[in-house]
């Protein structure tokens, strides 16, 4: 089988992997790099043609995060006959997320905050929808282009609504082989959704994510303890009259945090009258979470994100500033506080006050504003650059980091390798250090497992 990674392999960027199985060309995810704009954010699709004569017949979209779906329209442009497979919830989310992205790109280009012309329009998204086929978890379907069956099946991956791992069974040189692609996965339950489910094993090839592979703290803290700490810190800031900014990814982390705040209020830890503000696309996505609560894996199908008391972040700048000046909790995007986003702007307003706080609850790349903020706090620096146009600002507010990741910590991932007993493990979706830690620790437990560390653009026979 031919395996070719098309996105960057040194960091968490575009997730996009090509598989050539027999005569069938398959893509596992079609992500774009969320840190970049325009064509630079896209995986190198053209490199497929250098190693593969055939078509890309099928693309599996494991979930609707930008780093797994953002390049879908570019794939459709290059391979207009591709069949796109996803779960029903990812279908709904994809439609919303891609349209929102088209609008955002258009707006930024028009305003001049981005020099990159939009990569696609809402019309393009409309067209791509005809290529979508949804499959429920556990249902098998054949994606072969010849008489040899190539059977696919989605497994619930415990990451966000609609997320899935992909299991493929096929014949190669007279042998039956199995591949499992974890995509982003979480073995443990979060606040709304339960932990992931996996094939029985053994599988031949495991394509494994490694997001938290270089994060020793993630495995030391339990979710319960983090929730308690989060609650106590919130109480502390609110009691002194401060406001708390919680930057989140609009898909997944936002809904999980709202569910948690709802629980704190119900249990009487936080005064129910403290306002919780939300804004933008996350509100639409919360609706999709609620619409699918009886048909997708949940810890409780009764819980509705829209049942959580929330106010819309006010429109004008003055009204926003006024809301920030009073005790309240602002759950807004972007999670990494990229420039020209609401969370970045709000951070600029509160960072110079020691009454307020910023609570980071998700993954933050080192070179993102959220990553820089964490680093500044760690190094005891007294200034922070949130926006290059504004320049450095004094850093006085409280900054805390909480581990509510939608990803499994690295020890759980090593356990998953033991469970699935693969002959080969292909390590992807992690920074170099993360992939190296995983490689070392898988090797020390299973010295007969072959470890593959792919490099973008370099084809491998696996
Ligand atoms: Zn994800
Ligand atoms: Zn991802």
C-alpha cells in the first residue's frame, strides 16, 4: 500500500494522507493549516500525481475541524469525481463550517485584513454537498474501484460531535489486511460526549495521532481535578469583581465548556446570575449538537447546549467593553486567540488589569497568541504581544491553563497501541518531539512493532 502524507509532519497543521490500495486512491482527511491563509494553508495535493497514476476516488472526512476539512474544496477542484464519506453529524457540521469559512475569507479579503483571495465560495460548498455520502457508526460500506472488496467502517472517536476513526479491510497480494486511522481521538469521556470506541484488533497498520505526545502534564491531571480547579479559579476571579475570558474552538471545546459552566451553576458553585456570554458560529454549532443529541453518542441525551443560560456578546465596542467591566464569563473564539478574532480583542482589553483573568482550555500552538501568553506567564515576563498592530502590552491579568483536551493523553495512546496490537504504527498529527516520545514509548513496550515516521511529500510503501 502506498502512503503519502500531504500536510506538514513537523507540527499540527493540515491533516491529509493519501493511500493507494490496489487501484483505489483514498484520502484520509482533507485538512488545511488553521495558522495560515490562502493557498499556503493547503496540503500539497499535486504531489499525489507524482507517485500515483490513478484518481483520488474517495475521501474520508473524520470530523469538521479546519485542520481535517479545510482543503476539501481544493480536493474537489482537483478530483471532481471524488466521493466524500463522513458521518451524518459531520455532514451537518461540514456544511456550516465550510460556508462560515467562505464568508470569513471573503470578508477578510474585502476588509484588507487578509491579502489572500478566498479559496472557495458558498456556491462551491453547495456543489460539493452532492459528493457527500453519510454513514452511521458501525455500518460497513465498500469503496473499492474493482472486484476486490475494500470495506470501510466509521468508529466513534470521542473527540467532538460526529468525529470518527476509519477502519479499512482489504486484500493485498492475497493477504487480508486491516488499517485503522484514529484521526483525533479521546479514549475518555468529556462533559457532553463519551470516550471513543475502537475495532477489536489486531489490526495490521495503525495510523495514530500524537497531539499530546510531548505533554507530560496532560497525563498527570485527571479531568475531575481540572474541573474542580477550573471552578475554584472562576469563583476567585468573579468574587473580586473580575471577568473571565475563556477562548475556545467554536466546534467542540465551546459546547463542552458551556456544559461544564451549566453544571457549576446547577451545583451551586457559581451564582446562577453570573452572565455567560457566547458569540458567532459556536451558537449555530450548539444547535447542531442539540439536534443530534438522540442520534449521536452522548453521556446524557437530555442535555441541551441551548438549555444553558447564555447571552449574546453585545454588538458595539462600547457595549462589549461595558460587559467586560463587570463580573461575567466570556466563552468566545478563537481558541488560540489569533489576531482579528473576538478572543484576541477581548484579551487586549483585559490583559492590563489584575482583576480579570484569561483561562485557556484547549491546545495552543507555541507561535499563536495563546501560546505566547502561556510562555510569557511561564517565564514570568511582564509584557505580551497579542496583536502586532497594537504592539506589546503589560501583562497583569491572571492567566491559567486547564486541561480539557479533546485528545487522549500520550499514555492512553500507548495503551491503545497495546489494545489494537498492530504490526506497524504510523505516527502523525504531532510536533516532532511528540512523535519521538510516542515512538520511543511504543518501542519500549512492543519491540516487534514497526514504527513509521512519515515526512510530508515522501511516499512510503507500508
Ligand atoms: Zn480535531
Ligand atoms: Zn486535528
